[in-house]
């Protein structure tokens, strides 16, 4: 199974999610929660501890690899994300296939396909470029270290903000599965599915790296100013 790893960028550090992140994760989830309508985000310290315990249980079972998302600007935990739906295609062909079960020594196995999901950020970190760079770090690890064939992403079809963020990465929409599951609000939701294939990765990487470079250039608007303008409905002025 994939071993926990720390992924480090300019604006974000993805640390293996651990029990000691509980208080910081609870603080991140306690900010304005109006942006969490479609995403499960722990509310309070006990909820954060339970969130971490469930994530670590999935990791121990080989089903996911969760991270705490940390801003390098102030070493502050600003959310969480993870690899999940790990799938393995090596070894003899077995029918029907058994998803999530690697062939050979599980300690040395790496997935052939995976999903990036369960992603959320505190409001003050949204729109700062942290999410984009975190996705780049995860995609680079998946395609260049694990050598996966595919990375999948999904979003509640109503979550236009998340869908736009996924599409800006260069992911291909595979369609919307109607009445796919029960949403966080209890309503039966449709789900938009996206993917990036290994042969598409170089082009996607170039797109994302250019976006990050543009966002971190000296002429780029200050993230704090951008968030303040968005909150008050003011126009953003770019030099």
C-alpha cells in the first residue's frame, strides 16, 4: 500500500494526517461554514478527532492516503485532502476483479489508478492558490512516482465552484451520473465525474505550473486583498 509522504510546495505543505492535527483542523473548520454546503467538514474538536480516526482507519485498510493541508506562509493547518479509491491492476487477471487489492506484497504495491477527493479549505485559504498547488503536488506524486494510469476527481453537480476548480486543472469531464447518491444536505444528488490520464499529464502539468507562476508573480494581486474584495463584492483590479 502507498506509504505516507509529505509533499512540499511554495505555498502549501501536505502532511500525513495524524491525531496531533485535531485541534488545528477543528480551528480551520470553525471559520465561516457557508462554503461547506457540499463537503463534509468537521465542526468542533471531537468531530475533528473522529474525522481523523476514520481517515486513518481507511488508510490502515489501504483505501486512502489522507493529508493535512498546511499553509507555508504561517504553518497553519487550513484544511484536508486525500487520495482514495486506490486501484491495482498488476498481477494475474482475476475475474470478477477485486478492486483495491494489490497483487504480491502490499507493502511494496503502488496504485495504478486513484482518486483525489475529500478536499476542503478554510474560507481564508480559498482563492489563494493553495488548492491549485496542492493538486499539482498530488498529481505529480501520482503520475511521476506511482506511475498511475488515471486520476479521477468528482463533485456534486450543484457545486459549481468545485467543478470550475477541477476544470481549470485541465481535467476532462466524463459526464454527470444522475441521482448518484445522497448529498450532504440529504437531497439525492447527481455527481460530475472528471479524469486525467497519464498521457494527458504533461500538458496538464504545464497548464497548472503556468497558472501558479502567474499567481505568484510580483504583479499578481495579494491573496488577502482578493479575498476581501470577494467578500464585499468589490471588483478585482489587476495591474
